[in-house]
C-alpha cells in the first residue's frame, strides 16, 4: 500500500485528543491525549477496563460530551479532511447520524418508551431524506429488514417494551445506520445481550459492513469480540492509548506489559487452573494521575524512569506502536519477557 | 384499553358508594339535624311531626336507602336558608366555579410547563434560579394571602382590575391567578425534575446521535416522557382547586359553589353542605378516572400491562 493511497483511504484522524471533566473537587482527565486513525471499511477495536475513557472517547467524536462539566480541551478530530471541533453546533447536526453514528450499550434504555419503533425510525430517516410519509414507510420497512427483523411491516407499530432485548438492539442498529453514515461507533453493543444473541448481532454488523463499506469503531472490554470483529486494536489505559496495532500483532506479539497481562487474563478453555489470572492493583484515578507511566504502579518491570516521565511511543512493526520504556533500546531494567502465545487461543 | 377503562369506572363506582356511606354517616354523627333548624321553643309534638315527615324515625339503613334513592333521582332536598331545591342552587352556582377552576387550570398549564421545561434545559442559570424563587413563593404563601396581595396591588393600588364580584374577563383574572398559583409552583417543580431525569436518559442520547435538533429533542422526546410525573399530580390539583375555590371565592366574592358552601355552613344548612360535599366527591372520582386514562394514553406501557 502506498502512502498516497493511505491518505485518501483515511476517513477519520484523531490527533492528541483531550477530553476533561471538570468537577468541583477535581479535573478528571477522561481522555488525555489520544491519537488514532480509521480507514474506510475498517474495524478498529478500542479495548480497556471500565472507566479508562473508552466511552468518553466515543462521545467526543460526536461532540456529545456531557455538558457543562465535560469539555474537549485540546486536539483535532479530522473527519473527511475537516476538523469537526471547528464546526458550529448546527453544522455538527449534519455530522451526527449522517457521517458518524453510534450504537449504545443498553438496548433496554436506548429507545424512547413512549413512541413506536416506526416513529423513531422515520424520524432518523426523515433527517436524511426529506420526503413524504408513504415513501418513508417503505424506507423504514427496508431499514428493519436490513437488520433481520422478521415481519417488519407489523413491527413498526410496536412500542419498545413489546420487543426483546436483541430485537431492540437491532432497531437501534437500524436507526444508527438509517442515514448511511461512513462511521459507526459501537459502544459495547452486545454487553447487555445474551451470548447466543451476541454472536448473531456481531455477524449482522459484519455483514452490513461488507455490504456498505462502513468503518466501525468497536468499543469493548472483551478480547474474544475483538478477535472476531476487528482489523486493528487500540488498547486504552487510564485515558491514553498505550498500544495499537493490527489485530494479529496485538494477539501474537503484545508488547506492552499491560496488553500482555490483559490477554493473559482471558480464561482459556484448554487449560485447567485453580485461580484465574488477574492484574494486581487498581487503575489510577483519572482525577489524580501519576507523573510517569500510568501503568507503572502495577507493572512487574517498573523502574525509576517509568515513575518519572511518561514513555515515548516506539514503533514495533509497520502499524504497531506501544508506549513503554522497557521496549526502548536504551532500557536498563529487566527486559520484558518474550510473549509466548498459548496455542489455540484466538480462534 | 377498553377493559382498562371499564375497570377504572367500576372502581370509581365503588369509591362513590363508600363516599356516600361516609357522607351519610357524617351527617348523622354531626347531631340531630332537627336541633339545628328548630329553636328551643318548638314543642315536642312539633318535633315529632317533622321527624316523621322527614323519615328520621326510621332505622338508619332505611334512611340510607331513601337518601340514596332520592340522590339517584336527583332529589337533593330543599335548602333551609334559601328555601329552594338544592339541585337548583347547585345548577345556578356550579358554572361560576367551573369557569374559575378552568381558568386557573389553563393559567397553570400555560405558565408551569414552559417554565418547568426551560428551567431543566437551562439548569443552574439565572432563569432556573428565578423559577425556583417563583415556585417557593407559590408553594409557601397561603392562597388567601396571595389573593389579598394581588387584590391590593392590581385592584387597589394600580386600579387595573376590579377587586371582586363576577362580570367580564377582567373579573376572573385575579381570582383565577390566585387559585392557580399554588399549582403553577407545584407543577413547575415536578416538570423540572422529571425533565432533568429524562434529559439524562440513553434514548435522549440516541436522539442526539441521530442529529435531531435540540428543540425537537426537548419538546418531542423529553416532554412527553416528563409529563408522566406531573400528570399523576393532576388529580391532586383538582383537590387543591376545590379547597382553594372555597377560599378564593370568599375572598373575591365570586358567586360559585365555594362561596355557597361557606354561606350554608354559617347558617347550619346541612342539606346544602351534604349535597355539595357529595358533588365534589363525585367530581373528584371522575377526574381521577380521566387522569388514569390520560396516563395510560401517554405511557403505552401502562395500557398493555393491564
């Protein structure tokens, strides 16, 4: 792939994005200088523990950070060559739904209980295509059919409480995709669904992506889902991306001690253990971050340097980067153990 | 939905039956009705004759059935004070009370909902603070005081509006506002808090993600959901309007049922009081049924769970 091609393929570029939440007691650095890009038709996974800033990153991309406490304080979000942080609130409405859309975590609460599915779907459609009611009805039926809702004509008059969780999440998906956006952010869309339905839903997203060339940002804490869904992965820890790369690189050669620990903590079917592996300690408070590397207090390789300054990024492969002093050539502490992928973990 | 309505009406009828028992019992517990009308000089024979002619010598349950039978045929008795059938009196006075209450209700709605919604949308702004002040004042000031203050400012000092009595539209403004103010405050606060809850929900987030204009999010997506709370309060409003009308009609000499009840109480006219209490109870039950049906209309989950 040549450089020119890469540039035109890039649909979204995030540079040094910082989103802080200002409370009376402290400033919570929910997103603290992250950069990544997204190409057409690609799926980027953002992985991390709860509270590491994943959802705040997603809301920042739509400029829907809860106000007035939350604010994007720095950075660029370049969508199709334009920095959306420079746009007015009116112009942002053209971005939301039409260019970037989002599927929320809990289908039980993300539909308005007092309006029918048809009403909510038509509303989303109406924003994109100003047409009369009858042709919109056809579009609404199509939209439901696209997400595999059986007998869509009859479903339009249903209220959300008359549908199952999996069905509701499809409707939310249909709403998100109704305006054919270039990017969909899926914020743990399957966490609230049961396992069999999860798989169906993921498969559906993949199918739609193959058809439409949609780019997906997949936010999750589930490495199984990452392996199934994503082309590239960004691992977040305490408001920063500490490692990103191709899904193969991340799974077979995780470089950052945190990524290694995360992958190790996924239970394996073929191994019998008495105690499941877990990372000792707690992530730091986002309102009181340490000076140096944020993972240092929990890291087995920690040295003085880690506690003093935040590590610079190091390139490990073409698109594989990690923020860790131990990966730098001048590292004098304990070298990071070569990661040995257990056989048959990613399948 | 139909089943729900029928069920509610049956429940309402049961309530009315119980109320009629209570009203009947109270009128008997309050003492011998004859003692209130006849003076001390009345002879024993005279009392007995009246007692018989009114059926007061019969057992209580027989008296109750007679009372109910008359009630159902619209015979509410004759007032001592005005010497006219009570039904006629009520028919004469009721429209004025309805007019005043309806005006107060419209005032409440027009003022309370927009202020409540805007206070939530502009949370912690000067507008919100002003609304809060306005609400606290309305909920803490007694209705009669509000009435008197309004009368003093707008009728006595400024001379813009008449002090009392019934006439054109100008006459209704002061008593209507005084009667509605307490409810304005209550509904406004309720609307504000339920709007705040709704603005924070995931479906509002999804609506924003869809790119819907903010005014539409507020008035379509939020308002209808936020209405459920204040709506439950609606039947309470009615109770406040009834008790309030007794006070306000007296303050402003508004010739409605409230004023009539006060006059009847002052002259120990039990028959009138009993009839009006029964009427208020009936209206209250009726409004409750209507509220529940509206509630079911606004929130589809209630409709289907029944």
